[in-house]
């Protein structure tokens, strides 16, 4: 039975992909079979022949060294750098929940540790046409708990507190927090660490400096986040 985790963020560009890459690197280096998944990826580049490349999936592979084929990593890849619901509408390829669930189930049958990254923050629209799908619907449908990635700097207390409150309202377990772009010794970043724990009730499991090649926690601490 695979262990599963959803990686959300306080918003887009906070470092979900970067942190997920480092998580999978630690799992992979400890000899575990680890897989990456993202339901809907918008904002991707085309190659000279028109092929659309799934940017986050390629980045996770590069950061972690996992051998998982990129074709398994994301059922819906869009070019436009807008919310997935809008990219899907513009590109004429609406997300179907059953396709997302089937891709995830295949990974759970083949790997021991399956990590799914969100798009944007937790309140992200995936499809607004009938039947509408919001990201937390998929997280709940898959029965996942989540790890929250946040920036270490100014503004994070409010963002972490609001995200934690929303997750609580939706009944989605918050298993831990990772502070990204953390500056060790910066008194505000150190204080934010304590305040994020206070406003969320969850533990900060790792603090990731700019350019970090590894997480400052053990693989056992990471495994404890999965359910
Ligand atoms: N700790 C870090 N050190 C160096 N670069 C980082 C770090 N964290 C994030 N980045 C870079 O910042 C950019 C945004 O990060 P990332 O792609 O991980 O965000 P995201 O939350 O996954 O965004 P999205 O919502 O698009 O999935 C990327 O270019 C990434 O490589
Ligand atoms: C294109 C971008 N990098 C992300 N992949 C999608 C972010 C969706 C954010 C939606 C929102 O909260 O406004
Ligand atoms: Mg990402």
C-alpha cells in the first residue's frame, strides 16, 4: 500500500516544485521508490517541434534523480501561464476527475511513496464548467493529508494562518510546514518559524535556504508526513 502526501503552498511560485524535488531526492537516496504527480500543470514551454514539456515534472526529476517516466507525472499539461481552469478552457482540454484519480491510482500500485503537488495555493480552480472541480475536491477525493510550503519572509504568518484555517474547514489534515528561501540567523525568519507553528498548529519540518541541495530533516521525519 503506497504512502501518499499532497504538497500545497501559500500561493504560486512559493517553491512547491523545488521542495517536492528535495523530498523525492531524500526518499530516492534512501532506496525508496518515489513518484511525483500533479493533476493539472499550466504555464509550460513548447519545444521547436511543438511538443509541450511539463516543466514542474522535469524540474522534480532533475532535482531528485528519480527514474519515474515524465509521461506518468501529469495527465493535464497546458501552455498558458494562467490558472488551470482558464488554461484548460482556452486550450479546449477540460480536466476530468476520473482521469486524475486513475493516474494517481496507477502510481500507488507501482511506487511506495507518492507525492502530489498542487497548482497555485489550495483554493485553486481546476474546472468551472459542469461538474466543477476545485483543487481541495481532488485532495479530499484522494484522501490526502498535506504539507504546506510557504516563503520564510514578511507576509507569511497571515498566509500560513489563512491556508491552515481553510484546510481545517475542509477537513484536510495539515501534516507540516516547510519554510522556503529561509535565511538562517535572520531574526524575522526565525520568529516566523515559531509564528507559523502558532497560527497553524502544525510543525515546521524543514527550512530551505536559497539554492539548497538537501532538506535539513531526516527521511524518517519526511515519511511521518505521509498517510
Ligand atoms: N530554495 C530555492 N532555491 C533556489 N531556487 C528556488 C528555491 N525555491 C524556489 N526556487 C525557484 O523559484 C521558482 C518558483 O519555484 P517553484 O517552481 O518551486 O514554485 P511553485 O510553488 O511550484 O509554483 P507553481 O504554482 O507554478 O507550481 C522556480 O524557478 C524555482 O526553481
Ligand atoms: C501558471 C502558474 N505558475 C501556476 N502553475 C498556476 C497558478 C494558479 C493560481 C490561481 C490563483 O490563485 O489565482
Ligand atoms: Mg510547481
